[in-house]
C-alpha cells in the first residue's frame, strides 16, 4: 500500500487504491456546491433543490405513526404484538407500505400495479443503484441517460461500474433521434445498452417535459431496440399554475417496458428517506420458470441495506393514509406554493430582462417543477458562483455540473422550491447585479 | 435479450443477463431459511437471530423523538426551525447522531474516536458494503473472512464483485496461522488482500470469541501484512452470566489498523436500521494532502442512499440520550435476558445429552451472545431442517449455510435471542426427538 505524508501511519490508505468513483470530478463538484452553500448561509438559496419546509411540523410525526399502527390493527387485523414487531423488528425486504404506494399510483397516476412488484427503498437513490447493479453483468452493459441529467443517476452508475452514454435534450424534452443514434453507436462499439434513464416531467435540472407524442414515440423506440426505460418522477405532482399533468410513461406502458422510480422526498419529506421502484418485469430463469424483477432487486437490497427502516416507512405510511393514499391531495398546499414561486420567478426574470433588451439573457418556461434554466452572456462556472455568493449574496447552480463532459457553460439553474416570494425578489435583484457585473455592463449598487 | 416462456413479453428480462450475485447459491439458501420459517410459524424459533421483543414499546418512539429534539434545542441551541429542518430535510451524509455514537464508544468500549470519523449507515450491512466498495479497485482486491461467517459480509462482497477468502476458526476464535497462510496464498496468486473481517465477540454463527492474546497477535499480523481489520461487534454487550467483556480490537488499536463496524439493531432496535462505521484511517491523496477514510465512505454513501433517515437517527438518538449514551445501561434488561437464555439452553442440552452418553451430540460453550453450535451424528442439512420443522415443530439453522464451500455438514446453530424459557425447553425437547429420529435411535413420542 502506498502511503505518503509524515502524519500517515503504515495502516493508512492511499487514494489510488480506492474505488475509482471516489476520484470522479462530478463528485468533487457536488461537494463544492454544498461547501459554497455552507460558507454563505445568508445568500439567497436559488440553488437549493430541497422541498419547502413551510408545512413541516414535528407534531405530525407521532400522529402519522399512530395512524399507521391503527391501520395495521384495523385493516390487517394485527394484534398489538404484531404492530410492535412490524415497527421494531427487521421486516419484509420489499417493504411494508407497498400496498399504500400501489394505492397512491392507482389514485394519482392511473397506474395499476401489483403491490408485489414494488420495492420500497432508502430514497430513490437506492432504487437507482439496485436497478443498475442488477442490469450490470459485465463491462459491456451500459446505461443511457438524458443530458443534462440528475447527478444521482451518474453516481449510481459509477458505483455500479456501469458506463453512461448521454442523450441530448431538445425542445420536446429528449432528442429521440440522438437516443437511437446512441443506442446504435453503443451496439457498434460492442456494448449492450440496457436502459435509458429520464425524468419525463419537469426534469432536474432543465425543467423540461416530454410531450405526449414524444412519450409514445419513446415507448416505441424502447420496444424496437429492446431497452428498459427508467422513469424517474420526483416532481410530477407539481405542475405550473396553468399547467397540466401528462400521463407517466408507466401509465402508457402496455408491455412492461418501464421501470418506474418513485420518491417520497418531495411529496412526503426527505428525512424519511423513502423511495420505491416498480419493477413488474418478468425474469426468465435458467430453469424455465420466471420471477418478478422486483424480487431480484429485493435480493440485491438484502445484501445492501437488508430492508428500509420500518419506522420511517410507518411514518410515511401514516401520511399516505391520512390522505387516503393520494399524494395529490396531501400536497395541495405544496403544489400551490411551488406553482406560485415558479410564476414569480418567471415574472421576475421577465421584468428584469425584458424582451428586446440587449441583455443577452434568456430562459426556458417549464410547465412545472422546481427548476428554470437561464442562459447568460458569460461563463457561469464555479468561480462565478462563488463570486456571486460572496459579492452579491445569491446562490445558483452552474448547469455544467449536470453534464458528463462539456455542456451548459453559459447556463445556470435556478430553483424555486426552498425560497419565499421575498427571497425570489431579492435573489433576482442580486442575480441581475451579478449578471450586469460579469457581462461587463455598469456595476449596480448592491 | 434472451427471454423464454409464453407469458414473457419482449420487454422482459433473462436471469443470465442480471448480476451474477443473483445466481449465488448462498442467496438462495438464505431465502430458503426464511421461507421455511414462514411456512412453520408454530415451530419453536431456535433459528431466529433477531433480538428479543420483550422490551419494545410503541409508546417509547414519540418519547425518543422528543428527547432528541430537546437535546438539539438545549445542547446545540437549535431553534424550532432548525429542529424541524434536521428531522424533515435531507441531512449530513455522515449522519446526525455521530457525536452520540462517539460518546457511546467512549463510555461502553473505552474507545475514543473523533465523531468526524464516524459514518452513520442504513444498518451495519450498508457499512460493510461501503467499506468493501471503497477497497475494491479492480479484480485483484480480495477480502478475507472468518469461516463459518456472517452471510451479510459474503453478500456485500459479492455485490462489490470482491472475492472472499475464508479463514478457519479454532478454539482461540480464529486460526491465525491459517490467516497468514491465506494472506500469502492470495499474494502468490497475484491478489491484494485488503482486509480481514471478523466478529471477535460471541460471533455469528459460532458463538466463538477471540482471547486477549489472540487479539494482540491479530493486530500484529495485520500490521506486518499491511491489512485492515474489519471488526464487527453486534453482540459484544451481551456476555454470559459469568462472562466478561474483553476490549475490542478498536480499543487495542494504536495504529488505525481497525475499521469498526457497529450495529444498533440488537442494542436499540432493528426497525430503525441504524448502523455505523468508525473509519479514522487517513487516506493519502494524489496531491499530497490527506482525507479521512470516513469522508471517502461518505462519498460512496452519497451515491448509494444519500443519507441515513434523520427521522430514524433521531429516534435512536433519543434512546441513546435517555441512557446518557451508554448502551450497556440501556440494555441492562436485555443483557440479563440473553445471558439467562444462554444458560438455560446450555443446561438444557446438558440434561438431554449428559456427558458419557452414547448420543454423539456435543456443543460449544460461548462466553456470551445469541448462538450455540451443536454437532450431531447426522447430516444437518436443509432437508433435515424442513423435516424437523414439519414433524417436530422446531427450527434451527444448518451450519453449512455459513460456509463458503464445504463445512459444518454435521452442525446446527441454535439461537437464544427470540425465545422464552418455556420455548427453550420445548424447543430442546423437540430437537432431542429429531436427533433421536435422524440418528436412527428409538423414535421418541412427540
């Protein structure tokens, strides 16, 4: 083992003998973003993608727990002993709120799935890793992902030693021509494209959504090229004020082509760390029989985290039950808040950078979700971010962080989820000053 | 993609194109054990390794939560807003109860560690995977493990694509000669032995413990051969009635040779899914600087589960705080229960199979923990287990399940953790009948 540095003992380790994912620049850059946010706590957090805290209440937690326990007793006839065992002991690997999640999918998404095809996971991140780990048999298996894309998927892929091929976004959400091209290039290079990951609704980071027609075409491409679609849907319940919700890919899926990745982080709360995966694919065994893909994922989970905290599941389950398993109903206030904030941000940009001006600033208009992408006439990199935080007190995210390779150099992501209307106004004022400063225009007075 | 079977759609998958760990016989055999236990719910569970439920109380949960919130407010000066954010939002990747765990280690184990070197994990299973994933750079890295050994470690190793070399147990706990032999064999085969995994106190499945002298020798071997020791300590707080606790390897470790794997499953409750790893090793960077191994593990965790449920941590933290961070104090009743059960089981075996009889039944006498290994004059395999469950109503675990390859064919593991004194008596009566039956002696009347 190579060690260096006077303070190191022989026992210690060397970075070059640790897994390569640890030397990934993407990882360092995410740490940098967190570190900058930590260093400037007074800056307006237009970078933060976490949900609003406005409706969180510590007193809700014991009530959720009680509702879930009452449900076990009333609906499943559980004795006090069984209730206690369900919360305190190890539990079913695939989870204990799978039936409640299935009811949510039926009510809110019009998706009918067998609860047995659901695996409850430690956040959606574990679900991504389980799926990629299962699909990765050797170095030839690759996953395709929309680019710019969610860094968590890239992280899970690296941890599973699975190469990732980017697929471009366009005005329809995904450049389907580029998807086919990348599938064919991968095959030509001797690779097996196993799955394509995307967020069809109000994507992170771009805010883009796939139209209905594009969804149908994507399903056809997946069928033609024998590809699974990994549909991640953390923001789908939050359309814009005048927006509507389109059917999910899973709702349109008639041939078990879609593995649906769910998160309760934005619709329940992140601190429960509850996500799930719907994996209703049949897996043909070598003995002629078949199993559910969900059961194969559960086997991997048994080697990774054993099971998702029943205590945390019980609290999330109580919140689901309190709203008859509709997360749309449960999130009525949140939906309004995010849609209002999105409108305020877009209006605020419009006021500060009116059409026809020579500001060379533009942005997209998402149909919902947390994020807006702004294009600016300078390099929106880490240095610009830090300068803006220090000089003007505003935080945003360089879009280049969401590309695997080059891209987004002149773009930044703004988030509306964890800010108040006043903060949106103040944040945009400060951002406008930073833009003026870095564009070389007259420096505004803070 | 190869699919077969009339009910399969083109979208579906084939087992031979999923990760090899899913075809591991060890996995199938663990599923078999769970399945048998499920099919015979009335059988006496001398197989179950889960903790006693006797002291679990659903009403404790809100109190633990309140204690933790009060602690945040009182000790850390957190506002109501910060308390709410701590429980509901995403949190620190390395966890939020690291300081409480550090206090527990100081109080109960005499181990002084910087809280920053602790990563709170989703059970100890995630901690194992994080460590192995970090140490696995390519196909040459291998981990050594005591055999018979905990199946969770074997599972984590397979999931990390890391070969495992078994090291024999002997009357001193571990055959240190065989350890050195296996290190040398691995090196000769072009492999890099990175770490040796063991449970020094009251091991699962064997109940064996390492003597103080063997602990010192093991640390010396690890230093000489540049190996990390992965010390797993789920049962250390539960010595036998006349037993004593030896210092952990981590307490004896003066050169950061030991990575300590902790579990709160048996000392708090499994449903919180809280484990932790102490990784105070320094990692030399390529730039001349150095980081904590814990921070490298946290980077992997950020790609795997993001963070451990703050809600679950808060509940576990409340239990720690209620007992001034001493799990010895918190588990006074549990310690007594397990020690009594272990005595009753050993006395019961002694009465049924007295010394000098021609029964050809023998067993070890662990110094504590949950498990006793019984040697019998027949093949104690899955068929015998199922036969015993069906015919005599008793469950136990074939020791062969804990070997990677051959071993333990005539041995079975009995567990005392989830049974009452009456169940121990009844279970041993039934086991004695099964033994008489399978040995070919006179069949006893049920």
